[in-house]
């Protein structure tokens, strides 16, 4: 999944969108032909960290990586990617959740939370005031899901916002809590020490420290 954040919102009908979302099949190789000479590529887009031309007339690579790289070079915008430091219960990069009436995926990225896809929400960690895990009663509790409430700071004169992500599978709790802790994000409310175990395997203790 590649999400492009636009400075100016894209208008479709009566709706305004700040993100363009593309789904690209992983593991598929792509060769891209750039209609510029080597000289033009070098003059317009410079070199990469290794001193090689950042953009080349012919580029080959994994499809989603190559598309993201080309967009980054041409637009000169940051590209946010999934982090190797977070994996969900099944080893993926996101958790299934619902925001209001819309079901989607919440990606804990290196520098932000990204919810795809309706509406697409981008929350920088620096803009988060606190996070609270709601309805989680431990790995052997009655509830099979829990909610996450993200409380944001007031940024740029805008009113502070809260985002309520619901219906997250309880097995996602340990890795999500550990990852948010690693980002130095304040966690409100009680937390459960599950010891890295999966639900139903062992009981959990409660720590009410904030």
C-alpha cells in the first residue's frame, strides 16, 4: 500500500481528499522507462546517498518499492514506510480496526500512525498527546477485541482531535503496546503485563501506573 499526502486536497465530486491511496502487489518486478536522458535526470534530480544518479532513464526493481522511490524523487516529498520494529500478531504490518463506521487498516509506521482507507488518517507521533487502550481485559478476558483512543494535541491553531479505533483483536495488544511505548508515547489508563504470550496461554497482571 502506498499513500500519497497532498498539500492541496484533491476534489472528486463534493468530496475533498488529502491522500491518494494505491494498492500494489508485492513481489512483482517492474521496469520503468523514464522519458529523460541520463544528463537530464542528473541535472533535474541529482544524486542519491551513494553518489549515483537518483533517477535513471531505465529503472528495475520490486514494483511497490520502485513506484515509491520514483514518487519520492520526482515530488521531493518524504516517503513513510512500514517499520521492521512493529509486526502484528500474524507477522503483518497493520491491524484491522474500525474508525467510526469505516473498516480499515491501522499501520504503525516509523514516524506516524496511518489509517487506510476511509477516511485516510495520518497522525504524526509528535502530534499525539496520549493513547488509551479501552475494553481490554487481558488475554483470557471476556472481550475478544479492544479499542484504542488516540488523543492529539492542538496543532497549527486547529482544535485538538481524538480518534477512536475500535474492534482490534485482543492478540494485537502486546505488540501494539510495546511499539507505542518505544515511541515514548504517553499511555493513559491501566496496562496489562502479558509477558509476550498469546491469548489463552497465560494470565495477565494489571499495572495501573501511567
